[in-house]
C-alpha cells in the first residue's frame, strides 16, 4: 500500500504535513483508543510504518525511487508422476530427505492470495437522519487496479512461450525411480515468458485513484455504529480480493430526545394539578405530536410508555417513546393562590415523609 495514500498526503508533502497527518490518524486508530479492534491496530501499524519512512529524508528518498520492500512468498505445487524403471539407478541409495528435498521447503508456504487493505472513514448525521436513514456521497482515495497493466504488475505485450519449460508450464525431475513435476520457476507455471514489470505501478498492480462513493445509511443507525461498504477498500496486488470501506457514524444530539437502545426518552413537564387529577396533554414525537394520558396521582420521575413511537429497528419493528414525568411546582404570585394551597394542605394532611421515621 502506498505510504502517501495511507497518510492521505501528496507526494510533495512537507515534513510538517506528514507529522500533522500522522497525529490526526493516531488520534483515531491508536490501539489505546480502539481496545480490542484488530483492524484498527493493523491499520495503525501501517500508519506508523508510513510515518517513520516519510519523516526520514533518506528513507523517503529511497522509497520514492524504489517503493516499499516486499517479501513475496511463493508456493510451488509438486505432483508425483509415478515410477520410471527404464533407467537403472546407480550409486548409494538416497535418503528420505534427499528424495523429497524439493518438496519439503514448500510445505509451509501459503497459496492464499493477499487481500487488499481496509479503509476507514467517518460521517456526521443529524439525530433525525439517524432515525430515518440518509444517503451520503463520500470522496475516497484508495488503491485500484493499475490501468496501465490491468492489475497484473507487468507490462502488456505479445505472449511468447517459456523457453525453460517449452511452454508446458511444468518441469520434471527424478529421485531414484520416482518422477516428480512442479510449476516452472521461470514462468510461474503459466507456460508464457515472463513480462517486464510495469513502471506505472512499480509492479504492484495497483495505483491510487479518487472516486465518489454513494453510502446508504439505514434507518435507526446509532452513534458510533460502523457501516461496511464491500470491495471499496484498497485493491490487492496480483488480483487478490479488495478490502472493504468501514464508515463510523457520528450522530449529533437532539435538543429534546435521548436514545436508549431502540427507545426514545423525552422529559415531559407536568403541572401539579395535572399530576394530581390526571390529564391528557400533547407532547412532541419524531413524527409530529401525540396525546399522552397522565393518570391521576402520577409522581415525578414516573415513566409513561407510548408503544411503537421510538427508533426503527432492522427487523421492521420500532421501539417505544418513553415520557419521563417532571412535576413543575408553581410559585404563587398572589395571596389567593397561596390561600388555596394552604386550604389544600389542611384538607390533605402531609404524610409523604412518615416512612422516614418508621423502622
């Protein structure tokens, strides 16, 4: 993966710009900030490698000229072709290690193609967008298959047969009376003469591109949720599977509603007489407004639940709207109001604190 692409800087970026890009990425992907996230830890290691290379003038110059050193592990498939007794075997008998010396080194190789790296981004949503869903257009710079070589890493040219294996793609050798074959090392088993490396992509098979990606945000996404866009990460060298694009949603708070799972919480002020006598009051919802029935004798802190007026869930259902009652005590502004409250106290002697003095 191109170090400049990883840090998100131009190839002519100054040391200060490289430092600033590293600091920004470290604050987002450092393992201490993302405990248990192996993907973030792996990406942070790549960020650190890129930073340490580009901040050092000598290492940066070498990288610009030669690219990133790669370690290529090749697996050679070996096939047993049978026995050949037409030619006598002379000399001492071969040991097991000698017979299979060309087979055993490949036992630990891995034939799985290398996958492309994942990319990470962030979008900001309003509270309403997080509940109803939204569409975002993101500008993403990523590695795609090189247009010059089609992702092969070699120059396009007319094919010629491999001289080492006469175009068969395999070479044979004998160990005693046993005959083995394996993919030709000169052409990689293709039977075609190897092409010269592509200079446009430094034989990587990938090149940096910038494109617009449409992201569909589903309804009900929560703050901190990660959305996956398959195949929109970095392309893999030599035709391996491309990585994915992961987008973290940052949801802005609402002035009235709070989220609790799939439920919405709303603090509702209720007057004393409404709580004591009961009342039907109008309250807002995310879809408009509705009527909330406050039972007589409702206490402050009570939770009144309105079904299916909360957050849309992925199974098609919806959470509830939970009204948290907050009783508003009036401040009497005239003598008549104070007389009525005193009269109310005489008719209804206070007993709300008796439990504080009983065992």
